């Protein structure tokens, strides 16, 4: 359970393939998310029951619930997430304030 999650971190969710909806879309089941979700999958190699990793950015944290942007916002518990990369804010090369003249 990643306790050190912050907004902007890149996280991964392991979902399970439910079925193929169309030729290029697959329905997946996301743990602790009570709604159906489909993803684009142009390869025809995924099968029912196969785990798929979905990667997105954290947009909101509310206690143990975390909202991840997977193209659409998905709110899951913190237990289902795995930290991929932590957010590092951009650094400035020049100071924001002008030099005194």
C-alpha cells in the first residue's frame, strides 16, 4: 500500500480483462471501482481473465480513496495502486525575481 502518494504521481492499476466489446475495445474490471470500464486494445492477443496494467496520474486524494486519470477519472482505494514514478516539479534555472538595479 503506497502511503507516500501525492498529486501528480504516476501510478499503475492492475485490471482484469472481462471480455472483448468490439474489435478494438476490451472491457476490464478494476478492483474497488464499481463501474464497467473499457480500454482501447488494438492487438487481439488479450484473453478473458488476463491481467492488464493501466497507468495514469493521481489527480485527487481523499483519505484512502485516490482519483486517477485514465482518460476518465477513476476513483479507487489506495491498496489497488502501485507507484510507477513520483512527481518532481520543474526547477527554474533563473530566479523568478529580477536582479536589483
